[in-house]
């Protein structure tokens, strides 16, 4: 696990290129504290006047092959092809043996070198052989070509900037900005999407001319022209005829294989453990494959957010070496660091406990397995139930639905507790009659369209140019349309929420602590098998994760299987009414924020004080606004 960066310079003047690459690497030392490498091309292979100058940089976290042989940038035998690589290829040992049989001379026991030689043999088709998480760049001196690629699901990040004279890429914003090439013009459309979803969706970034390479895509830069191609996607259209018993057995077999592949490491490893179905399953399978497992859990003083009792249950069941950490309101002291690391506005407050559990875990191990991805492949979210119910509800006559909704809104009390069942029911009736995408947006959004129309300032509204976030979601690259409702919801979540929120959270929070995280549920074989299962194997009569629960019924305790989903939330709403009340007032009602012109000061003030007084719950909205303002102060002001 590492940090990568590079510059392709089409100008003749290359003064300071090596120093610039060094500065970019320095900004990612947390991603790779164990080693640093820089490559500057020499122009000796094909000395033409028009050739670009190339600088590649690498920060290394040693996980596989701890020797100096794994140093990057790494070249092939002839020094004509160079790679910088971030990630892990879990099938690299078999690929390595195949390459040796074909006559390749390998000087290390690293997966980066395997990719390098696969590229020699298969060019961009090398991606079809890789099973893992990755973002890498290969400079091919023979063709003056840069090849960049990102893994299938988007675990590893890759940003780029292209202005016609320079092409610049990096793993993080801080490294990209250290190139001193980036024009930091704010992308207001991206801010609009951020305020809706809590993240800036790829390929956008918060800057107009900086972009993210999409998951399952590669890019080629040659002759200063940049082209992209998608190389993989989940296929939900093919369904297998299989019994529940056969599916359960095959699923456990695939998960166990995925866990086993992710236990390859030359450094100590452990697992995050929340006590939910996904992390508990991973720990159970790890316990079958290795000696005493180290597990790490996070909790809160607030019982509504504390899952530690469930984690302890699993730790006891499998006799793990268990460690716990309690997060308190003072945890927000880490916000400046997180704002720096994420590099653009990011509103998932669970990045805080993720950061702290990563920090704690790093004290004992360098690699941690987690349960990310189980919800998106096996229908684990409440909104899947709500969307299915809404489809059935919308078959009723419209006049009847309107009457039911009015009665429900009158009878159901509102609550400042977002987990309150009556509040959830009110939310259902508010959204149920919407068409598909607006309804889905209401379930996943931070600030809904109604509040946006009241909160946004006139100038900001004009800058957004009436950007419809529901339309954006509908037009999102490769969003599936002609598949079963449940599969469609999961496919959308994988391409949007998983890739842009959850995986970004885990990558940044863990790598800020020089910790590598691995996710067996995101294995491509596991995900494709799940996609081919009938949808009612995943959501059966509103039972979420039906086939997964059936598969693990004899593996983990029933109370962990059938518990209510808590989510990895943070009690910021309560913190904003108590210990952090002055902080949120000082930031959100500051003159600095008001002068930006994004928001109507009167409406914003009402939001803040309605929340503080307990009249409404604006936890998510206030957190979203807070993180936008903190980003502005760090990167724009």
C-alpha cells in the first residue's frame, strides 16, 4: 500500500522536476513511511526533440517483500518500462509463477513487478489478470505512453490534472497541489453535488480542472492526448439456477477463498470488528484460516451508537486478541488533519471513528481486514426495503395514496432521533410517491431539494445553473436501468455511494495512519456471484441479506445475525447540542462563511438554533456545511 504521483511535461523547460516530484512525495509520507523513490526519464531510449520529460514518485508501505528489491519506481529488465503502484494483487504469486515459466526474470517477490511484466506481454489487457485493489501508472519509454489504471470497485484513488502542457497525477489532493501546477478554481457544480450527497462524485472533484479516474477504467496519455476506457462491470443480467442450499455453500466457499487470499502478508495483520454481520463473518473465517486473530473495535459513550457488546460477543466466540477504543466529543480535534487528508469536502462523519480505529489498529498490525461491501452485494440497507415498499405502494390509486400520506403525516409524531421508527415512517410517506431517482435521492441525500431551495443564496443558485442532482444520478456513468429493482439499487450504490463515499473514507482514514485495509466482500468473484443470484436471495420478503444470513447461521451467534443494523454513525447531533455547541455556532454563523454567498444567513441561523434547541434534527445537514467551510478555510482562504 503506497502513494504514487507523477508529472508528464510537454514543455522543453524541466528545471526543478525532480524537486517537484520530491515535494509531492513528501505530502504522502503517511501513505508510505518505509521508502521513497523518484524516476526522471533520460531521453536516451528514443532521443527525439519532441519527447516529454517524465517524473514518477513513490512512497512505500512495506507489506509484501520487505527487502530493498521492492523499491519503486520499478523497471523491467531493459529499463524501458517503469511502474509506480498502490495496492495489493492477491493472486500475484500464481501470476508470478506463470511469468517465470514464460521466461521473465523477476528480481523481487512483489506484485508491482508482476504487473510490469504482464503489461509487457499483454499491454492494457494485463488488467484482466489482476485480482485485487490497485491504482498504478506505467510509463512506456518505447512509445512515450503513460498507462494509468484503477481497480474494479475503486478502493484505491487516482486523481489527475491536464492543462495541455502538463499532465499530473497523484493518490491524494495534497500531493497533486504540491506540483504547483493546479489552478484552484472551485467547481460549483461539484459543491452542489456535495451538499446533496455528502461527497463529490467521480469523475468530478472540487476543482474545475482536476478529475478522478473512474473505477474499472484505464487511461492512456500519448502525444499529449488523453483517452479513457472501461474494462469491467458487474453483470446482473445473467442469473444462475441454484438452490438456497447450493448458494449458501458456494457463497461461504468464495468468501473463505477471498479471506484466505487477503491473509498473504510479510507484516502482522488483524481485523476491524463492529459486531455486525459482515465484519463478524470475516473474523469467523479468518479464525478458521490462521492462528489467534487480532480484532479492533470502536465505541461511544452514547448507547444509541455503541456496538461494542456485539463485537465482544464475536471476540469471545472466536477467542480473538481483542482491543477497544471509546470516541468522545474531543475527537473533533482531528478534523484539521482529516480535512487536509481528504483534500475536498467530505461529509461522512464516520470518518472520525474510522480514523481512530485505524490509529489504534496500527499500534499492533500493519494490515487489517474489514467487512466493507457486504451491504451493497447482499441488500443490507434499509432504503432497499423502503424502495420496494414504495413500488408496491405506488400501484395504489393516486387519490388513495394522497389521503393515506396526509393522515400519516398528521398522526405520526416527528422526532429529533433519526433512528425513531415514527420518524422513519414519516420519511417513507414523504418520499414514497416520487418517481424512482428523486425518491432514491431523498433516501441518500444530506440536504434535500426543498431545504436547498430555502438555504441557498441567490448568487449560488445561479452558479449551480439549476443543476438537478436527481438528473445527475440518472445520467451517472454506466448506471443500470433495465434490471430488477433490488439489483438496480445495489448496482447504483456500488457505483456511487460505495465508490465515492465508503471506500474513500476507508482509504484516507486508514492510510493517514499508514495502515492497509483489505475487503474480502469486495472480491470480484464474490461480487459477481452475488450479482448472478436471484434478487429474492438478497432481499426476501423485506429480510435483508437473506442468503448471507442463511450461509452463516452455523458460523456466528444468532444475536449478531438478527440484530438491528446500527451503522457506523457518530453522535454529532448530540455533540452539537452540548460540548460542541459553541464550535458549530462559531464556524457556521461566522462572517467568513456568510461572505462566501453560498447560503441565506437567516435560514442558516434558524437551522443551527433549531437543532441546538432540540426542535429539529439537522445533524447531517450541519455536519455537511461544517466540512465545506473547514475545507474552504484550509485550501481556498
